[in-house]
C-alpha cells in the first residue's frame, strides 16, 4: 500500500518517466478498456514524441497538464492528464465541444497504489488546475465495463452525465462523467 506520495505537475525534462509510466499502463490487463492506443503503438514512438508529449503537458503549459503522484523514492505511482477543450472545436470522438472545459485522459495508477485514495488525489489536483484555468466543467470518459474506474471517479466527485460515445470501431459505449464547478 502507498503511504506517502507527492502530487505535482510533471516537468518537461521528465519525458523518460512519462514514457516509462505510459508503457507500463498500456501493459495493464484492462488497458484495452482504458486507453485508445496499444503498447505496441506506443513502444515504437521515437524519443522526440515523448519529449514533445511531456513539454506540452508540463508545469506551466496552458493547453494540458500531466499530474503525477510521486512516491518517497521518486517512483511515479500514478498519473492523469487534463487537456483544455475549446468551445467550437471537435473532441477526440468527432463531436463538437460546446463550451470550454477540461478533459481528463491517461488515468493510471500502479496496482500497489489502487484503493489508497491516490486516484482521488490526482483527480482533485487536475480539477484544481482546471478551475485555475477558468474552466467551469471537467469531464472524462470511461468504458461501460470498467466498473472499478467508474467507482473511483464517483468517489472523486464525478457523476455520469447521461451521455455515451461509441469507442472507435467497436461501437462499445464510453460513459461521460463530469464534475461542475460550484458557484
């Protein structure tokens, strides 16, 4: 169990750790329910991809923020990324974005950190970042069969919006969960 961790935004120079954690996440037994890419796709990406990915979501970035939980030994225990979606654009599923909002992606917690409250701490930090950017809503999508993740999102204050989006070519629905800024 995870006793101590620090939740923080990544730094651009931490791209090797970004790559390592993502590749680990893509090897998880339920990765096919949680991520839109495979381990094989990600493993073949050049280091320049990982450098750009980290820089685009690092501390101080405006369009996205990757937040990690770092253990006392420096090991990354989990991560989320919040992307800013601008009103009038199209989202990942090809649907129009009606208002400026945050979109949580890339949620992963190592098995030893699951059930410890770590996911809630990561999501709280991501939502706080979104509120700081002036966003009034944060959303995420979760596979209809991923009950464990749905439970974790509910504990963090996210609720189903009632909207579903088919996942890629499979047509299996992803459920939209949201949290609205109070006041």
